[in-house]
C-alpha cells in the first residue's frame, strides 16, 4: 500500500511538472512567434519580422535610455525598474531558445536595488508627513527652507526633553555635549546672573558656531546659563557628535541647517534689542559688558574644542575666521584666548602642538564612531514619539 501510494504521489508530481513545462513552452512559442511588420514597400521591399520577446528587449533599452533624461530621482528609479523587468522577459524567453542567465541575474539585482531605493523614498515621505503637530508647525514656521524628508530625518535623531520653570538646561562654565532646539516655551540666557537675551520657539541652544560652518564635536564649555522661564518648556536635544556626523554625510541637511541658523542669529539679536528697549535691563552698561564677556567666553570655548581636534583644526580655519568676523573677535582677543590655552600663534598656524590630546581618538574609544549610525536607524524606523 505504501509503495502504491508513493507511486501515485510521484506520478502526480511528474504530471504537474509536465503541465508547468508545457505551459512555459507554449508561452515561449507565443513570445517568439514572428510577426510581420507592416512596412510600406516603397520604404523596403523586404518583409521585416519581430517577436514579442524582441519587443521586450527593445523596450528595455528604450526605458533605460529614457531614465537617463529624468531629473526626478523617483521617476528615474521607477523607469529603470520597468526597463530591467522587460530585460528579464527577453533574457528568459530569448529568441535563440536558451535562457540568458547572466543578464537575467544581473537585472534581478538591479531591480532589487532600485526597488529598495523607491520603497525607501516612499517610506521617508510617509514618515515625514506623520510627524507630530508640534514638529510640523516647527517645520512650517522655521525650517521651510529644508526639505521635509531631511527635516524628519534630522528630528528623529534627537530626543524630546521637557522642563519646568526655574530648571537649568545648561550651567555657566559646565561642559555641554548637546545642541538643543526650543520647541515650545521661553528661556532666559544669563551671564553671572544677568539676563543677556531670551530664547523662544525655533531658537537653538549651544549651537556653538554651527551657523558659520563649525561642526564641533564632543563637549563645549558653556559661556552662560540657560534657564526655563515658564512651565512646560519643550526642547529637542541632539548629541553634538552624532549631529555633526549626520551633517558631514548629508550636505543637503548641512546647507539647509546653516540657512536656518542664520535666521536664528537674527532672531536672537532682535531678542537682545527687545530686552533692552522693554526696560527690563536695569543697567545697560553692565548688560553690554556681560554680553561681551559672554561672546568672548563662547569664542574661547569654541577655540578650545577645535584645538582638541587636530584634524578638524586644519580643515576649519576658514570657518573659524568667518565666525570671528561675524562676532567681532579681533586679533588681540584671539591671541589672548590662545595664550590662556597654552598655545602660541605659530603653533596655531601650524595646526599642531607637541603633546596635544586628540579628542577624536578619545571619542571613538569611549563612545564608538559607529553608535551614532545605529541611533539614527533606531529613530528613523522605530521611535514613535514624534508620530
């Protein structure tokens, strides 16, 4: 009984294989059946024929050629997928009667790569449209110069923080490795207890020269204290090193963020003028003095951070000079800052100092240069707090 049952099962499988093979064979014959093209005799007296399989081959090359003319990234990828799919049909049902496995396998890989890219674009756009109302409002009012997909990627790398009135976000003289963005609420910026300006929605905290192109990593000593001035202050926080990694690999985000930072500087200058004209500043001369001390201390902190990263020091001297021009840091103040850190002007110009610590190596040892990427992936696909 067992042998008989096995024989019946084997017969059924063989029958199904024959049916499938027969269907493929019939389809192959259909695709390779010659069709006469209706070409007028005054053009050519000879009869021209073409098969459907050859039509797929011609269509493949036409579609690939067309994709080269497309400016839109998504359209280009979609047409390339269609072209590779047509080539699959031509390679499998080839007019010579043999499957061309070499181009068949390569085109499968091309379809997989382009398919992944198309799905990734749609996923990124979906996630960008499903940010929280607060972040969508932030984008519309402050980040509209940035592509929404890039903005979504930027904010997903961060972490939301909430503070109550009187809480200190950053203390004067303390090391700070975070860049923050005010999502909601007001904050005071104080130097030695004197309020120098206020922060509102859309303002950055501890950006430390990012508007001038300085992509500082690690810790930067704070030149002031930032204190919540109301309840329910909400901020978005980035690790400085992780944020700079993102900006270094994505130049579109970097350029757009610099444009946003320029408006942020203007907003802070307006805040200073508003604070002065409102009568809240009791002693304008003392306020001006504290504000200048804050600017010089901020420059010293930026300079100290750059000196601790030798490779970055030699790459970003132009950006540092630009920062000095924006904030009116003259040569004397620059040289004094170097002296405080034990550097000479010649050592700074050479870009190296005997026995200096390379913070890049320390960062890689303590935190791992790859961890920022894993966190970026986590926020990109799994974090739901912004949805």
